């Protein structure tokens, strides 16, 4: 392995670690400091916490200086407390956006910095709150890293750690060793993990995986694996085998992957009969696409995708069901690294709105609740439900068990009336303007979430649908509709949409 270690005896090695809470950034910094001190270096480590809600990571800053050089100079070196732009040798980021932040701050430079980052994403609050697809394009971060860094090591280190039963800090520590940028051997790195004394075996496994990936520095294997996973057919399982066979026999191959995934989603949301209803709804769209389409089945594909999302809307029944699943308890236990003999308690912080309670009640009772000021005063308020207690679990189980009566609920009937109106608009537009029908199908992107987000999305959806008669006689109605959709998704307040509608 080539060793790029700095050899200038009178200069500190500077390292910045950017990690979010729970990812072991402090442990990674401690390993580096412990290793350096055991191998004859003076070390200083500081940390500056980021703010909450995923808007920033904690920066752990480390400087290492050879003790022999300090003795030769006759005094101890002055080490900095914070990284300085243009003066960082190694930047380690636990997530791709954090690598982007480091580049933006000037911590990564092409003349000296080795950048090590995991390519997985933990979405920011701004990305999650966006009405549309607010995700930042990860390719932009990767391209920026290629330009900004002297050496750029990247892969999904979070996945490597999970596969080996450890946390991402161990895999990143292995990647640091694999780059050869520090004047220490692999044995020195592994010895630091052993001295830590916690989770040693899984940490060493994750370290080894990170070391190999960084040493090889070849992302083609990862790209091949992702591509294979994307191409892989989804097996809906024996309970949905008959419906999967219908998909294979009755629908074009281009849309079959979407349909198979939708069957699983809808059966999980309600039951197999609900998934069968989904296929029945799509039969008229299939016939329309065969008659008026160009063979690409874009209308069928867009309608199928958005219909599955709409039919599996979020309500309190769904939330309760997901929170008490065995798989969720296992996932949380794995995330917090629960060991044998440890007790795990999970508290759910809930703030149910009256509307969300009314949504899951029978339609008549739900409408009464919404119209009763007395009932409104009795419902609502924040509460904490401990799902790991018998009482809390049974409370959520009672809500989840309402699934069998969901078809009679206020929300179910309201959503399916809106779906029926949406279908009528698609079917009416396709014979005259196929592209407009596709654009109408895409408008479901506004119907999402719960609470205020759901209310705002529905308001924008209704406003756009109210303008359809004017759009049909306008020039290029499909393009105009998509412009309105993009405007609505970009502005939560709805003000820009109202102005755009006035211009039509």
C-alpha cells in the first residue's frame, strides 16, 4: 500500500471529522487521538456541536504533532482549536451532504486534502419539508468532491458498518487507515480499537471492510450492485401470487415493476382485496393508453405510480401500525446497539389533531366530531406513548386494529371521491390531448403527508383542478399545467400559485 504520510517534522497533521449525533464521531476522534499518542505524537482534539434537526453536524477537529520534533525544538507546539480553510489535511464526513458542507467552508482543497465520505444520505429538514421532491442531487456533491479534493474516497460506509454489525465510525476509521495518509500501520489502528474495549469484534470487522474499500478505491463494484438491485424483480409473495400473475398477463412489461411494488404496498396498507381493486381501477387507463398512446405507456405508468401512493395515504391507523411492528423494534434495537441484558424503552411523542381523529372514525361520526366545538375541546393535546410498555403498545394496537373498518372511515371515503374525480379528468383529456392527461396524472404529487402539509397540498390540487377548463383551451395546456404544478410544489404558502393562476 502506498503511504502518503506527511514527513515534515515541524508541521502538524490536521484532521476534521464531520458527523451527526449517534454516528460515533466522538469515538472516531478518540481512536485517532489514542493511536497517535501511543505512537509518539502529541494530539489535541476539540469539538463544536452542530444545531439540532439535521441542519448541521458536530465538527471534531484533531491536530497531531510528532513528539520527537517538539523535543528537538525545545518547546511544545501551538495547536489550533478549529479547522482553518485551506489548512486541513484530512476531512472525514459521515454523510454526503456533510462532505458538501466541508467543501463549501473551504476545508477541502485540491493541493492537500484527502476527503473520505460515506455516500448515503440523511435528508435535511428542508429536504423533508418540501412540497415536492426537495432532495438535493447527490451527484452534485460527488462532482464537487472530485474537483475540490486531492484524493476523494467515497462509498456507502454506513451500509458496510451495518453489514458487519457496527457503526459507521468503525468503517470510516478503516477507510482512514486504507488511504495511507497517516504515518501509522494498520496494526496501530486496530490496536486503538482494542484499547477502546467496547464492541471490539464488530468494530474490527467494519474497520476491515472500510480499509479494503478505501485501499482499493474502486466504486465500480458498488455501482454494479446498485444497478443489479434496481433491475431485480420484486416478488409480491404467495398471498399476492394471483394478482402478480394478472400483472404479468394483462399489463405491458414496461409498467410491471411499478405494479408489483404497488401490490405489496397496498396489501400491506389494507389487504389483498384492496390491491385487487387497484388493478381494476387501472384497466380503463390501460385501454386508453393502448388506443391513444405512443407505445411507451407513460400515462399508465404515471397513473399507476401515483394511484398507489394516493390509495396508501397516511392516517393515524397506518402510523400506529408501523410503530408497533416487530421489525421496527428490531431496527431501533439495532440502531442503538442494544446488548444482551439491556432494557430498551421507546417513547412516541404525539400531537393528534381533531381532524386526524375524525379521519379514522365512521364518516357520520367523523363529520359530527368536526362540527362539535365541545368534542373538539376534549380531543387533542400532546402526549407521550411508551410503545415498549404493555399499556402503550395496546393503545396503539387498538388504533391499528381499526384497519378492518377503514373503508367506512371519513378519510377513506373522501380520498376515494377525489381519486374518482382525478380519474375522470384523466380519462376525459386523453382522447384529445394525451400529454395533458399525463400531466393531470402527475398532479397527485400535491397530495401527500398529513396535518398542515396535507391541507396545503389539497388546496393547491383543488385550485389547479378548478383551472382545468381554462387550461384545456389555452396554448400548450400540458406545459402550462406542469408549470403550475412546479409553482405549487415550490411555494408552501400557495401565494405564487394564485398569482400564476391569475395569469392564465
